[in-house]
């Protein structure tokens, strides 16, 4: 994942399916953890976003900024729900209580504030540090708060009264990051003195000190079972440590500038790091490697598709380009430039000789895959084109748009053959049946529709989803349709009757892609 600015903070959602990041460019972004697709960009802060965290159910995100504000966001819609004002300087760290009813923040103004996450009111202010408060976190039971400061100390506070319970000295420089283990028995801290330390949360005794970083340690986190700690440093590395022995197990190199934050995924299998180099990297926590990635786009990759023989991949990006890749080696074979806005959808013709693309510039384009040349540009939509597909014989193209319409095009001449109207919302997905005699569409109006591409008649409307329909496709025999929705469900439909045959539940977030 590549951002335009330094990535200061990153965090996995509780289910591990999404990521939140905060940057030096004042934005908060939510990403799909599997595809690296940017789902939401949250704007409102006026300066660096130093910290962001998820509510326990993943429905909300909290962020703290150098603009002195704490903001609460709806993690599904991206809506800003609340602004909390009270600090008089930069905010370095924010965290939800385990029940998500409270928020704690630490600031350059040397104070810690606790907020009501429902009303936004300040519940208490904790004063005691003599330097900036860089890091704050709740204990797993919500009874205590831990803080790390430039004054070189770690403090434990009573979350009910705000009283200081314990002050721990041991670092020789500022404490950039501190957090409890999941059982609340230990704490880990990272410091500008280049060390990572583990502490007994009850007594304040130092249990272990891990040396190995050669510059300031900006971020530390426990694995869910408490056996490992991950750290990120100004020395550009991410390190994994054994908490019992203090031994360094892995050092991950890949970032080119300081690592601001590193965290484990909820299941402990992955580590995510955010860096000043503008990248978010996901690592295998066991072997320390990064999954194979294909770099080449400079913006979010919005759509990918295999050629029918599986030898090539096509991708469309927010950087306005389309790229064709060798599926085996990852080499870039062609880059097609021509769109003037984000490319939302790409697809190969069945013989692999052409690619079709749909863009926010309201056009549909056909490209020669051998030469990269643009063969046709089709204009007709009055909104961004979100989905495109070839018919199986390659003679027609269907497109769905933000203008709520579906267009059918001649794939050779580029002439518009038919416009299908009927949806009351954005058309997010379209597909031909294998015989080319039907089209299916999914819309933000919550419906799935079947159309006759010759007459333009709507044959069926299937109701059942309770939120946007994001992806639809036919079974190969054309007898069934499957749909995926923002309501977290997958539905299977009978094409002849329009009857819902099955509703599949289990996803914890939007279902953006489905296939038989």
C-alpha cells in the first residue's frame, strides 16, 4: 500500500480484515487488508494524524492530530461523527477503552484526557508528566491507563478516578510507545534510548530489556498470546522479539525511512508497519518475509482480472493507468495511458487480445493487449463508469455507471447499442451470461436485476439485500446469479424465477467480489 505522505500510524481492525492509517497529509484512510484497496478516505484534520484506533466492534475509528483535536468517525460510511476539543497542543496518541465507551488521548501539552465516546465530553484530565505524553493505552479490563512520556517515565493511572497509581523509571530517554499485554500482567515500552523493555504491570519491575535497534524505537506491540513483541524504529527496521528470553527473532528490512508504527494482526500471523517512506507493509510474522507484490502503479489498484488462459493479469488504478502483467514472473508487459481520471474496472476479452476499461472520466475504452494502443473510446455515460465486461464471444461490452444506467456497446465499432434504465442508484457491477442473452446488474439501490440485452427489457428484479450490491455474476450455465453486498452477505438467485435460493452469512464486512 502506497500513500502520498508519511504513514504515521497504522492499526488492524478487530477482525483483521481492514486497516486504518493516519498520515502527515492530515488524512485517515481505511484499507482492505487482503486486497490493499483503499475503502475510505476520511478528511477533516488540519495537520498530521499521529494516532488512530478502532472501536472493539470495528464500527468506529478514533484519530488524534497535530491540530489538537480528537475525531470520531463512522468506519463504514466515513462520516465524521464527533470532534473533541480540549488539548492545547499536538495530540500524539489515542485509544478506545475495551467497551468503546471512552477514549483516552495524550498530548504535547503534557496532559492525558479521557473522553465520553458518546457525548464527546471530557470526563477527566490526568496531570503529572513533566514532558510531552507520547503514548496512552487502556488495560484490557479498562481499569487502568498507561502512558509514556518525553520525561522518560511510564505512568499507570486509575481510569475511574484519574489518580496516579505508579510511576516507572528505567528508560534513559523519552518513551515513545507503551502498551499492556492482552492479559494485563505486563507492559512493553519503546524508547528514544533505542531499547525495548518489558515490565511487570503490578510491581513496575523491569522483566527484560531488548537491545538491537540502532536508533529510536517509535512503536511496540505484543502478539495476542504475549509471547512476542514487535518494534518499529528510526533505523528503518521492524523487529520481532521473544518476550521470555529477550532474544531478537527476526529483523525485517524493506522500509527506506523511519518506521513509525508496527503491530500484529489479531491472529498473530502477520505484522503491519507504516513508515515515513509512504508505504504500509504487511509481513509474515513467522518467517519475516513480505508476501510477493507487484509494484508499478502509483495509486490505489481498483480492479484486477486474469486473462482466460491465466498467463496475464490486467489492473486498473486510481493513477489513471491500466497495466498488463505476466502472471508468472510479475513483470509489467504494457502500460496503457489515456484515461483522465481513476480507472475503476478492467476486463479481458475471452481471446485475450483486448482489454476494456471503465473510468471516473465517464468513458469506456478498448485497448489492444499486444501493442497497448487504444482502439476505441466510448462516451455516453454522465457519471463515472464502475463496471465493464465483455460478452463471451467478444462482440459486445456492457458498462454500469454512477449515472444509474447500463450501456451496451458494439465491441468492434464502439457504437452504443442500447441503454438500460431502471436502477435508482449507482450501478456497481454488470456481467453477461455465457450465452450473451442476459445481463445481470447490482446497484446501490440494494437490487439485483436481469436484463434482455437485445430489447433492453428488465426481466427480473431481485430484492433481498439491505445495503449496496457491490458484485454480481452468472453461473456458467446461466441458471443462477450470485451477489455480494455491503450488508456483509452473499446471495444466490434463480435467474428464471428471481427467487433467492440461498443467503450466506459469515463475512464481517462488505463483500466486494463474488464468483462461481
